[in-house]
C-alpha cells in the first residue's frame, strides 16, 4: 500500500477535487465515498487533536482511507488565506457545523465564489442554514435529528420509540451529501456557475421516513410502532424460528396462497375474506390475528435457514437474520469480495468493508490508508502555490501543523 501523497488516476471521479472540513460521520463519510471512487479528497483537521474519529479503534481506518490530511484553523487570519487557496483548485467544498458557522465567521458563499466561481459548496448541519435561530444553533447528533424528524417516532415498540442503529441519521445524510454535491457539480461544470447546497440532517431523515407520513398529511392516519412487525401488513417482519430469527416479507398473490397453505390456513384462500387475487394480507383483515398466530407457531418449528430456502423457492422474500460471524462466512459475500484487508500507516493489517458500489469499467480502489494528522500539509500547500519558505513560516506561526 503506497503512503505517498500523490493521488493515482482511477475511478469514475478521477480529476474531481474535494476539500472538506468536518468531524465524525455524515460529511466525512460522503467525502470518503468520493475518495474511494477516485476523487482527490483533502481533509482539513484542527491542528491540536484532529478529527475525533481518530479516537476510534478501527472504523477510522475505513472511513478516512484514500484521503490527504492538512491541519490548520480556517478561521484564523492566515488560515482563511490557506482555505481560499485550497478551494481555488477544488470542485467541491464540504463543511459541517452548527448552522451558518462559516458565514458568521465571514466566510460566506459569496466570499468563496470570489476565489472560485464554479465551486460547489455543501453545508451540512443538523437543522439547516436558515430557520428559527435557536434551532439552527443547536448541537446535532444522529439521535437528536432522528428524534426531531419524526423518523424515530416510527421505530420501536408500542411502548417505547427506539432509534435504528448504527447512526442512520449520519449515514443517510452522507449519501444525500454525495448525491447533491455531484448533481450540483455537473450543473456547475456546464454553466460555469457554482452552487450552494444546504443539507439539514433532520430533513434527510424526514424524507427517508415520509412513506407513512404521507398518510398522516393527507388523511390524518398515524400507524402505531409495530416493534418486530410491519405497521399494517401480516407476514412481514422479524420472526423467531427454532434456531434464530427470520426476516420475512410475504407479498403477492401466489406467495400469500402458499403461505396460508403452509401454515395450515389454506381453507381461507378463495373465500370472501381472502379472494384468489389477494396480494396483501392486511393487518386490519378479518383473520389477521389468526394468520399471525399460526405463522408464529409454524416458524417456531423451523430452522431459519431451511425456511428461508423453502420460501425463497416459491418467491417469498425471506432471509435468516445473520450476525457478523455468519455474514463473514457467507459464500456469496466472499465471492463478491465484500471484506478486504489493507495496512495502516504503521504497517498493521486491518480488515474492513470494500469499495461499493462496483463500477465495472472504472472501479474504485484503496490506494492509501488513513493519513496521520497533518501528514500531507506540505504537499497540499505546495500544490496550492505555497513555497517551502512560506510553508515553514505558517508552521512556525502555528497556522498549520506538519507531521
């Protein structure tokens, strides 16, 4: 694994330069994905401690690979100039902070566009750049944006809302950042005019959770939290088997017919309650309670893997719920090379998730491990036009950190 700072040419984003200033998950993961697809990603870290992700044992190695680290304070007088020089050669700048932090510090979109009119600027925050002042200034984490968005209220048991894990508010947001940044980039490249994108994490979760919200908005319907079951359909959810658990999604005419026959309720098929064209077994149906009870009883007599195989053969979507051990031993997963190994900067082997999705003609790759704090400061500044003497002066003044 090469440790040099020169970015190799590969991937669908070859030639795209991304500069980002953020910590932890949402914005950095978006940058990490683009780095895996070939973009040149420059990671701005604070000069004292760096990204808090560095405190993690292993995930940092996956989520900061292929990146180049430069350490400085973009809000200091000299640091502002460094930032401006960096974005002059960038296509995308991503920052994550509470509301309009950069604008309050005098680094507005307009100021950035003075230095690069075609720049795509992506602001990532919990509650957006505009709105109620008290709200947009609040600290935001995965849990709190889930809570505010209405997403969390839909998950859990009837007695207790429960946040889906791990950190779906962050990771869903990272995908929105990637999509919106690249959409804006293609427009900027065609028009020559930059774009500013306001990504509010709670709005990402609101959009992701809008499926049932539409029923509320139009008819005032609120479905109860269903726990391990579906909100309004039978035979969809997580079910206990003899040796583990099964994820089941029975939907469709032939699928429902087979299911009812298999659990001993074949006599219901073709009746007034369940005509032969029944594609959905609604939870408010006349025999829904009986169907769920008989399905529970049946599955408790079955091994999860066996019932998965049986149901899949007749078109019923079913899968044994795999833990990490089972997943890593799956032949399909192994053939697709889902898990890969590389070396850290210290030469220590580390295992992690590979590059997704799989591009056939311009595949992504892992070309370097996570850099040390400020490892690429000299190289990145030199690329931005600083001389060796100027870089040394910035370091002596404490504006930048060099590793």
